[in-house]
C-alpha cells in the first residue's frame, strides 16, 4: 500500500476546481463501506456502513466509521447517497444522521429499509429521504450525480457516477454481472460503456472477489440445485440464507410451492425484509403459502419448508438456537435436511461449524452451499472485474471494498489492463484530482468507533481495552476493614473473583492471608504509597505467580470511622 508523509486536514474550496475522493471505510477490511467526495466547498457521502466486530472487541455489536471526524465536516455535508441496502452500506446511517443534516438519496427498496431503521431511532423521524432510480440525476454546486443499474444479492442496487470539474468519478458500489437476473433487472452494460466512451477520470471498484477466478454464477443457476435438494428430502427442509437476498427467498418459496410444501419464516429479520419488499412493491409471497411458526406441528414433515435466519451461526439466530435445542417453537430431529444457502463470512467459521455440529448431532443432514451449488456470490469475480475495466477504461483506478490482498490483486489486474494510473490506498487517504494531475493526501489516523447496543464511542471511550483485559485476566474484588492506628484485631479481608481459576477457593484463602499480613504490617506506619495501591499490586503479583494471570483488582478499604460504606474505597 502507498505510504504518505505528514498528516494533514483535507479541504475543498468553493472557488477551487480540485475534487477530493476520500474513502474512510471499506479498504483493508470487509465492511464499514463509506466514501466521501468533496467539490466546490461541499462534501457528499457515498454509503455509510458497519462491519462485524473482531472476536477480541468484547461487547461491541458493530464497528463504525470515524464519527468524530465526520462531525467536523458536518456543516459542509450536502448529501448522502446509498448504493444499496446491505448493513455494511447503511448500518451506520442513524449515527451519521444524528450528526449531519443532509438529504439521503437511494432507490425505493433501499429507502424503505432506511425508513424502518430510522423509525427505531429516537429523534430521526424528519430525515429528508429522496428516491432515485437508474437513469436519473441529482445536482449540487460543482457536482452532478447519476445512477446506473447493477446486479447484486439484494434488490435495487446502483453504481454512482459524479460529473465534476475534474471529469467523471465512478463508484461501482457492490456488483456482479448477472446475465439472468431473477427479477429481470439487468446489469446496464451499455451505460457503463457509454460512460467509458465519454471518459472516466477515476474508477473505484468493488474488490470482494478479486482473488476468485472466473465469472460469478447467476442467481437463476441455483434454482435447479435447490429444487433437487427440496424434492429429494423425505422430511422437513430447513433453508438458511441471507435475509436480504430476496431473489433467493422468492426462488425458495416458488420451489416449495411446486413441491407442495408450506413455508414458514423463522426469524425476525426474514419477516422484516419480506415486509420491506411488500412495501416497496418488489415481491410478496402468497399468503396461502405461509404458515405461522406456532402451527409447525400441524403439518406433516414432508409438506413443510422452513426458512431460517442464522447463516453465520449468530448465537441468537433461529438456526443456532435449533442447533443447541433451545428454540421455543421447533426442534431439529432425524430426517430433517438443512440447506446452508450462503457463504461463511471470514471470521465466522468457528461459530458456523459449531452450529453445523449441533444440527448433525440432533439428526439433521447439513448440505453446504458452495459444494452443492445452492449458493452463489453477489460480487464480481476476476473475469467480471476485467470486463468492467474494459467497459469503463478509466484514467485512474482505485480498488475498494476488500482485504489488502484483494485490493492488491485488483490493482494488478488494472495495471495489466493498461490503466495509466493505479493507486492502492488505505482508509483516510484522499485522491485529489487537479488540473495538473492526481496526487494523494492523508487525513492521518482514523479512530474506530463502536456501537455496544446502548451507546457509541471510540475504543477508549467505551473502555474496550478494559473489556479485553477483564475477559482474559478476570477481576478480583478485595474488601478490607481495618483500623490503621491500632494494634487491635486482625483486619477483616474478603475476596471475590470472576473469570479466574481459584483451585476451589484454596488460592483465594492463600491470597487473603497475604493481604491480611500486608495490612497488619502497615499498622501505625506512614507509607509513601496509598494502601489500596499496595494491596492491588500484591494481589496481581499473587495471581500472576500462582495462575499465570494479572487480573484487574478493585480494592474497597473501610477504615475506622468509615464503617461498611467503603467511602475510602478505590478501584
């Protein structure tokens, strides 16, 4: 990746012809996609997503872009433009809109998802939502945006191009070229070619499948393999797929109907996406086909197909609960066939494999998506990436959306295709388009923000480092009552632990005796160090020596006159 020197604030001026394109999420990691375009003193946000937290980021529900930096730009942000409705592109939008007052542009289906998300967020009921469609444009000072239909694994997706003083900037969003889209809405090859004919100054393109050879399969190609699996099942069929993939849901429902099976939707996100599809006029399953979860026991096994959440083994999802045997409405049993019509997102392998193991132990047959032809990606593979480069023929290329290895491979493909200028960059590095050429400028370090389900903040603000230490090392509470000026009774010391090996309490008793000795020895002496610190250091040293851990220690010291209240206590 290209290294830059000193960090600086990247600015855009009303009188300057310069254009700045600045990704602040989605590069180097999967998810949290967000790119800004600055022109004529204004900034425009393309997508605003989240990503899954890493395993060591305890307590985090999702990871967000640097909202603190966004706040500094808030007065100059003129629009938010959404390419599609996946959470890694819209999930952080409520947090952005708490800080930014700007209209939000998206296709009908995408904005219907946004409406429901905002309805669950207090104080965001008056957001200006503006529906756009492929072929339309919207203009702001110094910039005009247009939209091109692309195919992906969720309906109503677009690429975004911006006509600026420095030429056309094209941001693909997520895409693949599906020659047989099940909804009949085709990837608009002709429009991309016409953009290329007119000249594209900068192309930013999705790199998620840059390491995968070939051409991504069409969604339509899954129908026959899915049909074979359903028709060949002697008992119940359970299908898990991404709830947002309405094309897949529609195909599965049609297959179930042809096989004479009723369909049950098991999981709140499935119900929500079907409701959104109905409201957006995209698709609505036949009410006569659906059966309520409470009526599952009323139907013979061979007449039932259940679509569930849980493709990634999420602990609270329907399929994960079924694998553990703690779902309130259904139990997996011998003869059930589970179709995993999804990919396993990197980092989720352990949870998914544990879920599969639980299902198999309970008698189910598990059919894996990639190996059986019942899943295909929503992202372009290498031949499609090459085809996009040939259609657009950009002057400058920047790969986006992917791990570093994905970006590197995509960049090399652009070089092989003869693109004159190719840049591999990290989040926070801006591409500045000028009359005299292109150069890079850096924001410097971006802070990662987290949503823990109750509040959002930086790593430090939410105490994420302490959460990690507590998870790995445990915590010890030490309660001491003593009279520092007297040689009377032995100090009273109680210890309580969480997350530590104590050898059935024997380690605690030995540690307690050490604390008693330390406190007793300090009676009548003037120490340079607070007693709480002396005790905490001794307890950490004890557990490091005897269990290999350095726990967090909280000391509550009640001296004579303080009673039981711990007024002198210190954490």
